[in-house]
C-alpha cells in the first residue's frame, strides 16, 4: 500500500485507481495502441471509482433481480459459515391480537431463519 502511494497510484481523496499494473511489458499479447507513451514501466488507469460504488451496484442488482441473494444462499461456503456462526434455532414469538380476540395472526418475520411471528 505504501509503495502504491509512493508510485502515485493512490488519489489523495478517492484512494486506489480503477486499475493499475506494475509493468506494462508483462501484460502479454495485448497490442499497445499506436499512440502509447512507452512500452514498459508502471501503468495506472486514472479513472477513479469511489470505494462504495461496487457494493452499491451489487445492492441495485439485488434489489432489481434478487440475483446476489440467490447466489449467496446457494454457496456452500456461505452456508457452512452461517451454520458455524448461528445454528438454526426454532422459536416463535406470541403476542396478543390487536383486536383483543386472542386469536393471533401469523405474520412472516424478517429474519435469517424464516420463522413466523404470531400476533
């Protein structure tokens, strides 16, 4: 990180650039543009992205399609980690009905276990 700052890769306000490479001659078979300034040395893409842009795009895609949640829910590593953190606990909260009849109404709960609340 310190070396990246010393080489000028960090922007004082926005942090790391979008992309950088320590030695452009190692990039491989990519053809350099005709107007390239040099054929070797460090390369930095000066287009900068704020650190919150990636998570914001993931949030928007998840709100639009639910894709991120579905992918995470299917991942076995995520499932194993969640099982280690919080084993499934079966519980129900019972509250008196708002109408005072004592019949409770089942409502879905917003939690990781998908249980229901009785109102």
